[in-house]
C-alpha cells in the first residue's frame, strides 16, 4: 500500500522536535508498503500537502498527534483545532482512510477520533499499523488487533508490544535536514516504559510500566548513524533515562566504545546514583541533565508519589555538578498537598542548589488514567464524564496558581535562572536565532547561574 504519514506537530517551543515515533512506524511497514513522511513543522504548507495527496495518492493516511496543548498556564496554547483542520483538508483531497496515533492521541483517543472523524486509531505503539494494513488488505475485521480502535469504540489501555521494535532512521532530506540546520538535534530511545508511579504522569500509560530495553550496542549504533547523518546533538527521549542505572550506564559505555563524539542529554529522575555514575556518563558525551524534580518539600514529593525526597535531589544534584554537567530542574507546583508553606520550603531548597536553571510549571494538568484523575474525581474537582481534551488543572485548596506565581516572583527577585513556564514565544525566538547561527542543543545552559 501507499502510506502517507504526517507529523502534525508545528510547535517550535522550546525548539522543534524530530518526529521520532514515525521512524518506528515506517520501519514496521517497509519494505512491504511504500511510506512517505511529511513533517508539517518543516514549513510544508497546505499547497504542498495537497500536491503530495494528488501526485502520489495514498491508500491510507496516518496522522501523528504528539502535543494536545503546551500545558503552560501562563501562556496556554492548544493544537487540536489545527489537527481537525488538517483532517478536513485531507478529506477534501482523498478518500483514503485516516488513522491516528501518537503520544497525545494515546492519552485522548476517543476525543480525537470524534474530533477528527478518523477511520482508525492506534493507541500506544504504532508499529501495529502493519497489522491494521494487513487486515484492511485481506478484508479482515481489524477490531481485534490490540491497540487498534474504530470510531465510537470504547478504548482499552495501550498494550505494550511483545516483540522487539526497529527503527528506520529517516534520512529523507525534507525531514532530517530541517533539524540538522535548526540546532542539529536528533533523538533516540534506549528503552520504553517507566516503572514509577508519579500521580500526575501519563508516561507509564503511554509506554507501559515495564521497562523494555534496547540492547546498548544497538542504541549506540543508532546514535552513531545519527551522528554520521549530521546530528550535532542527541536527546534520549526515555521517560527517565536513569530509571535503570545499569542499563543507562551500559548505553553510555556503548556510546564511548563506538566513538560517538557529539554531546547528548536526557531526562533524569533525581534519585541517588551509584558512585562515579555521572562521571561515566560525561565521559561518553553527556552534557545536559534535565531533572524531573517537581518540588523540594518532602510532604509534596510524597503526595506526588515521587520516588525520591529532598535529600536525594540534593545528592543527585551535587553528584551531577561534580561530574561537570549542565543541570536543569523542572518544577510542577500547585498539585495535591501544596500550600504556601510547602512552596516556601521548595523555593528555599531550590535556592540552595548551585549552578542550575529552574523551570517552574504552575498547575498540574489532569490526565485520564492517572492517580491524580481519580483524586480529582474523588474531590469533585472534575466529573468522570468530563472532557479533558481542553486542559483542566488540579487546584490545591490551599493555594491558587496566581498566588503560586506571585510567591515565586517575590522570592526570585531578579534571578534570571528561574524561569516561569517553558518561556513562551520569547524563548522560542531566542533559541531559533541561536540555532540558526549554529549553536547546538537545548541551550538552557546559557541561563545557568
Ligand atoms: C522526550 C519528550 C520531550 C522532549 C523532546 C526532546 C527531543 N529532542 O526529542 C522535550 C523536553 C523537548 C519535550 C518538549 C515538549 N513536550 Co514532551 N515529551 C517527551 C516524551 C517523554 C517522549 C516523546 C518521544 O519522543 N517518545 C518516543 C517516540 C518513539 O514515541 P512516540 O512519539 O510516542 O511514537 C510512538 C507512538 O506514539 C506511535 N505513533 C506516533 N506517531 C504515530 C502516527 C501514527 C499514524 C500511528 C498509528 C502511531 C504513531 O508509534 C510510535 C512508535 O511506537 C513524551 C511522553 C511520552 N513518554 O511519550 C512527552 C510529551 C509528548 N510532551 C508533551 C508536551 C506537552 C511537551 C511540550 C509542549 C512541553 C512544553 N510546554 O514545553 C514541549 C513541546 C515540544 C515540541 N516542540 O513539540 C506531552 C504531550 C501531551 C500534551 N499535553 O499535549 C507528552 C505526551 C508528555 C505529557 N505531558 O503527557 N518533550
Ligand atoms: S519518573 Fe518521570 S516519567 Fe516516570 S512516572 Fe515519574 S514523572 Fe513520569
């Protein structure tokens, strides 16, 4: 079949993110099917998309839906209207069925199926599209394929793939070169799944709770291929790269063994590392750590069910600092247990962290399939029937978002390394300018104080 895969994400904040998921979907289809990828972030406009639909008419169109909104209460942006318009445009030029997938879709499948009037959806891992195409080609009922959903069907939770998954690194110039020119960042995975149970987090729902690891040599071979293709920086997109200390070290060692020379970064949980952990990471090229810290008051960390406490954060921070890596901490304020006193404790503890940049997100978005969702229903903040595609944020009874922001601003004074939200359009413009001038990576290191 002729398959057209569209990455619908146009968001360039904080920077443009390579649509990694489509590499896996494409690999599961090739060579039995002809796959063409259109990435809307690269500037492909309506006319170009229409030209693709007319010149090589697809038998099926897959739309990858990553972001629903930017989860930023200060500068809220939603994207579902764009996706609906995209589906209308596609429908106007082809009768081919539309299939939806992606991390955003996996959180809100029923809502997006209805909004985009799609024919099929795949929750979780899109490699299963291969099975759906077989069913369509053979006239079989696709309803029983795990993860495949049809319009108005009740949606089950994603079932992780049993099999190994492979990636076609997409070197199509129209896709890859854009990222190579704009900051040089490409991305890769070393495993899927997160075993932790943080109450607000969608990642275990999207990827599963069991960690499914990719052999370190294979991760390193992919990294080397990306470097050879022109990448100047790599981001490992694992939910928490260090959730498996042994595997993450093996991956880092494999990077070194294959002679990877470009820098890389990843999300880390601020849990206590074994001695020498970050040093070995740095020796293999790690330059940026993004800690998902969320709070620095033990009562709140406990309420969020984080797998660490303040002392662990301080320990991990010092260990990373000693290894000479750039450190950012991401905070998620205003969730269950937050009060003015816990916030004061968090701010004062953050203040003791040296040489870092801190991003403050004020307001915890309530997602289905999370403990926070169940709590919000119990507390009658939302109803079980409520549509959460439009963001709803948990409100701590003791402190509201405005008061949280005011308290941070008052404490922060003129600190330039304390950033509220993702930085909005202003940061996006600065990063785009720097990336165009040849700077590589996430660049938040320039804010470190
Ligand atoms: C890594 C990551 C980041 C990194 C990316 C760095 C980089 N260079 O890659 C950074 C930190 C920059 C980032 C930023 C943001 N992120 Co983010 N991020 C992730 C994360 C953890 C992994 C994404 C990923 O690459 N996965 C690996 C690939 C292989 O998987 P995948 O894309 O899901 O694809 C698979 C399936 O979804 C499916 N699939 C994908 N496409 C398609 C298409 C079809 C047709 C089919 C059938 C299947 C299919 O098959 C694929 C293979 O199995 C996800 C959470 C998660 N665990 O998924 C959040 C996530 C995508 N991010 C999210 C958000 C909100 C953001 C930001 C808007 C936050 C902000 N305010 O700044 C920005 C947006 C950035 C941008 N320009 O788009 C949300 C999106 C949901 C929402 N509320 O909208 C997520 C889901 C986290 C969450 N809160 O739940 N992010
Ligand atoms: S460690 Fe990170 S990815 Fe895992 S559940 Fe907690 S917040 Fe989510």
